[in-house]
């Protein structure tokens, strides 16, 4: 376990990167939300948060900076305090603000939303916190029979050692470090929104409808939606005559817990990049689906993923790099991310998959949403989650243009999927969002 004593936690292998990207107008913040069937009572939600957060010591923490590295230390300051939701979510989290907490909890009508800085953990850890909080809230309202299982943890128990470990370092043991030779990808050009505006577009649809369409293409839901997004990006690139043709690629996080036994609540993901290269010729939609399917089925296996995390861990284990001052590490990592890593993809897409909650909780839950947060550069991020027969596709971008989102939903409608569109965009002269694509189903 990457912990020297009970008072601090070393940042995990992924978490090391996120603070280096911090700007006044950008933080690596994601949002998870659950929509219940009755209005939220904020005072009860605050009590539930106060009871729940101590069960998650790496979330009830503040980030600190040493000479050679950053670390998390316990945070016993008052808070965090639940607050009414805001129009523009995932706003920057400054390390010294909010009593140094890197989590926020919002409510609006029947929705509970959790925002967390990626330095604390990934979507799996965040979902455990959100659903444990929601279960505690419902119990305080008198709901009986909600068992502790799945994403709902027992707030009366101490954390297990495995929940707090840096699982990367346990599995970074391949005998070779595969090189990464990614070519620069197409990047969407758009008009930047003023600070701090995050444009949200949600598509709500039926899981069974999307699954049936994906099956027609001999693909999974994830493969099919990746192909839909790739086609939307290809269309966008074709319509910009000033842009030189480049490969179109999607940065897709992979939950490594699917391949390596781990119960860690910290970061345990890696990235893959399904894509197509329009310089090789015109791709039909069917060809894009085949390309995505073949790419993902080749790359998503324990052997290649172990090699990938071993490559990531190599610099962390280098004794020379360990003694380099933190400000030098920050400069190098930020330069590499800006000049290389961020240019490897045209958009981001994550699929949290089908959510399950304890049986006693099911009657009170309507649906879930997930947002990858503000993109580091001018583009759109797409996140997918489902519950029962409700599948939501949540786009977040910091540019005015909505072409990619419009092309995405138009493809779904063309394939027979009924889509309901929701957005946080106000009137203010902004054009309607995807008017051709959205219709109630």
C-alpha cells in the first residue's frame, strides 16, 4: 500500500498528472449524479454527507505539496457543505479554497450531484462515494432494507487496505515497456466560451433500443457509440476546409478493475484510442464500426493493458526522477501533456456501463448522469451511463459550436433510436441544440 503512515497518502500513478494541469480556468474535475423520485431535503443530505465522508479517507483529504512530490493528508476542517446546484458544473477546484476539500455535493429538485477532483480517484471511487451517500440519505429518511453491497459501502466499517492502495504499482510488472507511437489527431476548432461556461447537452434514450441497433452492426453498445462519435468527428473535419486531414481518434478510459483484481477507490484506469484515418479513404459507417470493434477487441486484454501500465510506471520507479524537484517535474509533465498527450485524440468518451444499486434502493432511483468535465483543450467530452432501461449520453464542452453533438444524435435518430435532448444552455441568443436530432421517445 502506497502509504508511509496513517497520516498521509502518496498520489497514485494517474493522480500525479492532474495537479500539474491545474490552471486558473481548468481543473481535472468530473461529476456524477443520481436522480431520485422525490425532492431532496438539503439538511438531511448534509447529515448524510457528514456521516459518509469519513468512510472515504482519500476523499476527506487535502492535497499538499512537498519538495519532490504531492500527497494527500486528512482534512478535518468543517465541510464540505451541500449547496444548491449551479448552471455551469465542474468549475475549477483550487487547492486552498473550500477549506481545502476537493469534493463538492450539490442538490437540485430530486438530483444529488457529486463533483470530485481526479487526484482523489476515478469514476468508480466517486460512484462508491455518491451511492453510499445516497443510501445513507435514504436511510435517514426512514427507508428500510437498503443493504451494503456493490457501490454502497458500510459507513460503520473501517476502509480496507485494498481500497486505499495505488493498484497500478501492484500490476506494473510486465517484462517489457511497450513504446507509444501515437500520431497527432484532428482537433475540433471552435469559439471558446467565456470563463467559466461549460455547455451541457444530454441525450436520454432507451437501453434496449440502442442495444438492438448495436446488435444490427454486430457491436456492443460501447463500440457502436464510439463509432457514432467518430463519424460525427469525421463529418466535422470534412466540413472545415482550412483543416489538414488527420486521423480522428477518441480517448477512452478503461476501468482496469475489469482485468486486474482490485477494490481500490483511487484511480485505476488507462487510456485506449480507437480511431480511423480519413487519409486512407472514405469510411462508411459500417466500416467505422468494424474498425472500432477490431481495435477494442485487440487492445482490451490483460497482457496489453499490463504492458501499458508498466510503461506508465517506469518513470515513477526511476531513482533519478524521484529526486528531481517538483517544479521541474511539473514543467516536464505539463509540456509533454500539452504537446503530445492532449493531441493524441479528437474527443473523449467514457462509458460507466449499466449501474446496479442494492435491491432496497431501486424503487427510489430514477436515473444517473456522468460528466467528464471541462476538456483541457477546445473539444467535447462524452460520457455514457445507464440504469434499467434509461441510457444517458452526456456531452460537456467549452466551445459555442455544437456540430459534433448534433451529428452524433442525428446518427442515432437515423438508426431508429428515440432521443430526448436536455441542455443547460439558456436563451441569450444561443441557437437551439440539435433540433433535427431530438425527439421524445
